[in-house]
C-alpha cells in the first residue's frame, strides 16, 4: 500500500470524518504558504483532517451563551477523543518515517479555504465550513515531507440559491449577504471571556449554524465533555 493511501485510511480509522491532502505548490493562492515553506523547507504537502464534535451534551447553564466550537475544544485536552485522534495519526506518521509538524494554529479561515480547495467540504453562506455531517467541526492541519495529492470529491452540495435563513434571522444582523459577515456585529467574533468554574470560556452565538437546514439532526447529545459541569442538567 502506498503511503498516501495508508495515511488516508489511517485518518478515517482514528476517527476523522474527512481527510484531505495537497502538495504545497498547489496551495500558493494562500500567501501564508510561502511563509510556511520558508519556516519548514522540508515540507512538501499539507494534510487537513476534519473532527466533528456534534455528539457532546451541552450543559444547560451554558446553552446559548458559549458557542459550541469554543465549548468543545479538545485538540490539546488530555483524554479527549479529539486529542486521541490527533495523537494516533501523529504516531502513524512517526512509525512510517513521515516527518510531520502540527500547524493547528494556522488561521481558521485559511484552513477552511484550503480544505474547500481539497474538496473535503465547503464554506456556506454563514461563513462556516461544512462536510456532509454538518458544520460542527474543527480542522486539524499538518505539514509532511511526502508528496501527496488526493482527488477525492467529498464536498456536500451547495446552499440553495433561494435559502438565506441564516442571514434573515441573525440576532445581531451580522450576516449582511451571502458569505459576507460584519465582524463588528457578530457576537462570536466579538466575544467576551467568562469564568465557568476553573476554566475560562468565550461567549458566542451558534444561531446561524443551528438554524441551517444542512445542520438539521446533526447534534446527538451522546456523552459529556471532560472539562464541563453537568450537575444542573
């Protein structure tokens, strides 16, 4: 089995819903790629994997106050499913002599744009990245020293032309038109920090995601997130 196919299969096996790859020369539409190539001259390709967190229970006290992406950040949380998946994939890289570096701190919007280019999902009118499983997801990214380019077309269908429910019903009127958001009005972008027990969380809104038809029946409330208090549920 070729290393490219092995990485793809391993990514799905450890729990990612989608995994994409592209050689860096095909991603130069993003200016940051040149910076990354300067910093990591050995890097040849980028891997992006999609982790969905839509199976966690939401504490009643935080529902509608803290946006879900902030609430369920588990990439570097010891013992979380999300962190375990990343560690398992990195262990696979290591065991197969694939040099890799975690670039999780790459700007979210840049990761979204690159993942869309890789055809593992698409950005909808509300500005969020979606796969067939919806938008409640986080993108993980690595640079590796292998030339890998996958041509899987796994993106869901586009928003319907007549649909603008996220724009029409935004509480802050932050969605001005398709794909255009007023950052000064969006409560998730202009969040404040609140103390919840021993942890700090940023406030935010999920209205444009929750009301989206492509997210219908995408949340399952199956298990509790490790750091959250559910005593009042």
